[in-house]
């Protein structure tokens, strides 16, 4: 039996689909060279979404503070309020702070890191420079 709100707008599957659409829109905006209009975002997304759906997602992300918008013609162009790394780090911190056993979460997180990520984390915690995009460190040598 179909109930109002069972589709994209509500229910667990609706929230999951909406979250996936929001993630896809953010990914396109992060990969862009600058702000994009709703039409430009729509053209980059697969799946034949409706223009109004993309507008709704952009408005929702703007209302959450995840996007900033600039007037462009009769509409807006959107860009992420934070870069992808900052966004992900903020989400990780929020999840950590929301848990009841911080030590257990950190212990499990570190135990599941790859050897390379573990070395990177150790290096960062020891106060050395951050790696470049290729993952190499500049230790002043």
C-alpha cells in the first residue's frame, strides 16, 4: 500500500535516495572549476533527473549551510561552502563527538586504517608538514 511520503520525500529509502542525490550534487560542485547553475549541475548528473529536483537539492544544501550561492541572471550559481576534505573532516568529527565511547571509536578507526594511512596519521600527529597531493612529505630536506 502506498502512503504519502513513501517515495523520495520520506521514509528510510527516501532519505537514503535524497542523501545520495545530495552527495552526487556536492561531488559535481567539488569537481567544478567554479560555481555552477542548477542547469549546469543537471547536465553533469546521470540518471535523467528533473530540473526541479536539482533545484530542490541545491536549495536544501544551501539551507543546511553546505553551499553558498551567487546571483547569476534570474537564478543562482552554487559552490560548496567547504572543500571536500574540510567537509569530510567535519563529518568525521561530528560522528566522533556523537558517539558514547570515543576511545573505542578511535581505537577501531585506527585498527582499520591501511598501513599507508596509519603512517600518514602518525606523521601528521608528530607535527611534521602535511603531504603534497601525491602523498609525499616535505621535511625540509
